[in-house]
C-alpha cells in the first residue's frame, strides 16, 4: 500500500542529498524536506489534527508552502488547496465549505484576510513567525497561531505506518472554478494521484536525471501533479519567480538549465512573443509539456522552431481526473496530428456521447466522457452526481466537445460548458456576473470569452443598464476590481439595450460571442507582439 | 513624490489592481498585486503615455518591482530619448 507521503519518504531515503526544490532565495534537499515535513506533521498530530481532518493551504509557491503540504500529508490529514488568485469572497466561501481544522497561510494573505478568516472555522493558523503580528483577530476568537520556525526546531519522531489506512481515501482537495460561480472542492485520493503520476510518466519517460522549471501555482492540479511526479523520480524542481515577467522566466531556463518545462498555452505564447526564446540557447532542455488547452498548429511550429532540439508533449485533462487523461508526443507524433490532444493513457477510457447520453461512433462529435482510476472521489459539496459531473456509471462528464479518430486520437472542438480560459486561469461567467449584478446600475449582464491571441480568451461583458441609470464601461471595470482579481475583470464592457435570449429566456452566449469576437482595438496584448 | 509616480499610482489603483489588495504606496512591492496580464497592460499604457518603446529586457522585476522603481526607469528612458 502506498500513500502520497511515501513519495517524499522514499526520495529522502534514496537520494537524501539531492536538491528537492530550489526557490529564488532558498533551497532544500530531500532529506531536509522529509525532516521538516515530519516536524510539521508531529505538531499537527499534537494539536489533534490527523486522519479524517482537513488542513487548508493559502500560499503562493514558497518553501513554507512546500513544507506544509508534505507535513499535512504526513500527519494523515487531507490538504485543501485554495487558489490565492481568487477573490476574497471565493476564498472565504471555500474555507467555509471545507471546514478545515487548520489553515496554513502566507503572511501577506493573513494580513489581507485576518478579519474575514476570523469568521471561518479554523482551530489553528499555521504561518511563519513574521505573520504573528497579523493574527490578532484570529487569536481574539480563540484560534491558536503556530509559526513554522518553532515547529522545525522541535524535531520529532512520527509513527511510520498507519494501521487501517486506505489509499482510496481522500489525500488532497483542490478548489477550482465552478460553473455556478462558487469554487468546487475536488477530492482526489492517494490512489487517484499515484496512478496518474506513474501512468503519465510511463508515456513520457522522465528519469531521476530530469529536473523541472515550475511556473504553475502549486494550488492548481498542474502544479501539484508536477510536484508529485518529480518527487516520485527524485528529480529537482526549480521554482520560477512567476510568469509576470516572461523574459525573466527565460533567464531562469538559462540559469537553472532544467531538462523539462511544463506550461499552459498562455505561457508558451508569452515566451514566444514577450521573451527572446528564439535567440536563446537552452542546451539542457529536453522536453516541453503543453497542458491545459491547445496551442494552434502555427504556434506549435513556432515553438518547435524556437527550440528545435526539444521534444514536445501534449496532454489533456482536468482537476476532476487527477488530471491527465491523454498524451501525445514526442514531436513527430505531435506534428502528425497537431490538432489532437493524444490518445487515452493506459487505464483511462474515453467515450464520446450524444445529447441523449448514447455512445457515438468514431468521428462523430459529442461530449467527451472519461473513466479510469484517476477519476475524483467527489466534490466537497457532495453534488458530483446531482450536478451531472459524474454519471450513474461513475464516468466523468468533461463538458468538452470532441471526437475520436480510428486510432483513438482525441480531437477537441469546443466546450459544452461556459468555461473561459484566460491567461492560464479557468473562469466561469457566473462568478463575474454575480459581481456585475451587485452594481446598482446594472439591470442584466452576460459574460463570455472571445478568442485572444495572447490570453487564449479574453473576458467580455455585455450589460443592460437598470432603468434610469447611466453606465460607462470604466465604472463597471472599476466596480469589478473591488471584488475580482485583474484576470477576471472584463477587458471589454459593452453597454447594450438588450441581451439576445432563447424563447425560454436563457441568454444566448454563443450569439454574443459571435458578435463581439471580431478584432478590436482593445487588444493590447496583440499590439505588443514582438519577434525577438 | 514625482508627477510620474503620481500618474503611475493613479493608473495602477484605478485600472489594474483589486482594491481588496490593500492600499498601494510608491514603495509597495507589486509582486502578488499586479498579475501577468496587468503588467502587459501597464507596458502598453507606459508606451502610450510616455512615448517610448519598452524593450523586452526592461520588463523585469528590477524595473517593475515598485512604483518608485518604475518611476526611476521611466525617467531614465525619457532622459535618453531626449538626449
């Protein structure tokens, strides 16, 4: 029986002195990380937090976040990842739903959120010593504050085996954007994630000699599965300072010389248009993984021309499937079918269903439905069946539209859901419309995505003013900034007299998308494209 | 505070940053406050407002770390353009 925490314990046993993680200003070996995680686990156990309990993490990519993640797993508790990029209301709602016993939080977020968090349910707040000054509102409500530094000083033993533990129990919960505007807590088991990490690697062939520049946040499945994969291998992860500066990411690729890189289409577009990727030598780089959406065939070719010695690999998946369902690679396979996202991983089944749920033959377009050992155990909200996400046969309804060719290659052609993918984030109209509707001058609103060469899609809003109100797009953008992070704020707001609707009164988003998808002067990102 | 700093602060607060991130001063670290898409918008705004072309190498944490650093970098560009 194997659990996620065993990946770290095994790596520390086999490669104690190897670097597990390198941050811009800190680094840690596998032996050190194992010891630190044991100290955190012992502290959690001492607080009565272990199997069956949840501990939330609200952190950007930092060494403390990494130590807390492994410490929580080793305590036997379940990790709950909360995206720091979400608005405060989303963060508080997720914590309210998950009811974690403790919260590991970065000092900057404790400073911003201490008052709101005091109303949620944590018994204990875990941070670093420099955050103690922000913990007042929580202490006043009887919650305790624990600094990582103090935990690491107390080196403690931890029971090695957990009698009765079961790998099919939940190991991690990841909050991801949901269709209703509320984030959904996706619960994944040890078995789900171990299956995904090992099966995907059987296709891609990474070894102990490989290393990764990680640009994805650890709070998303893209980051977590990379962490698990490289820990399984005993490889080194170099943590990027972030994609805010594409040329700085390229400099990290030069300085750290990792053998692999994994990004979403937005990351590759930014590297191609806002960095000197084409004129930079990256001799150590062997593989690039493209996930979370499709790069156009033209962009794929540009990427391959920029790094001709690098093997490209594509995969498709989602948080609910731990995450990877398909794989296509290396490059000759990719360029044989540049619009495919590959074939099902071993153990994964893919089917295409029609509108009545009937299986469709090869070549026919329908909803992509997936089965296999990676499918989530459920949502924290418990509505995975009621919402139709998991069907009666335990299959995952992806909400994506596509077809399979005769060889089993999957081709995606759209989404049946209203998801917007912008700058590597997955957004749903509901969360943005909810904020727009709180403006007193807004009668009705509809939010949708239109193609954008740099962002993938950009967020557009159409708003009908309430009677007697004058609205300007600028007012509404400013209003959105009071509750939403910048990537979620509509990049275009159109004030319209009415919204197109079906006879039953449902907004026709496709009609709006078609009307506003034409090229437009607001495309700052496109205007900035530079071929270096 | 220079007038460039004032212009930058006004633009960033009104157009690019969620108000729940807290108040921004000239020396506030912009990491975690301005995301990658907002930085690109800021670059376009700087080019339009101050009339010089921003080089890829200049879009860096050194120049974009705080409003003060943005101000110093913009002034260097304006001086070299004028020279």
